[in-house]
């Protein structure tokens, strides 16, 4: 009888451990999905830049000081500002306003489609 109780207890512990692992894996997956859902990357077409160092780099320097902006890279030759940001902290419209406050125009870039 004592052996049967011991085996039952061991079996119960094994089941509880497996349930804990399944719950942890589910929680980790949900957390990763939630993080991916709020981190976005957008490409903005920026007009009015005349130089890389003062204009494009100045936009990046300003954006990188803003809470919620993870990364920013603006290129004069393409006229594109690629910004990675946390949309739970800052909105796309606010990013555009920051660029426009520096004297440029900005709007979501249109991707070229091959015909």
C-alpha cells in the first residue's frame, strides 16, 4: 500500500511538472507575440533634405531622443527615413510631426511594385 501511494505521488508530481512546462511555453509565446505586435518599422518619404550630415543625420539624432523610438536611419540619396518604434509609446502621426517640425515633409513611403 505504501509503495502504491509513493508511485501515485510520483506520477502526480510528474503530471504537475509537465503542466507547468506547457504553461510556461504558452506564456513565453504570448509574450513574444505581444512584443512583436507593438514594435513596428515604418519607412517615411522625406522631402526637403539637402544634405546627409545636417538634414538626414539631424532627423535621426532628434528621433533617437524620443521615447518609443528604437532605431532610426534616414538617407538623403533615397529620401527615406526607416524608423523602428514602439507603437504603445508613440504614434506614427507623432513621428511625422517630429520630422515636419524640423522643416521637412514626411509621409509613409510607397513601395515600388514590379510590373
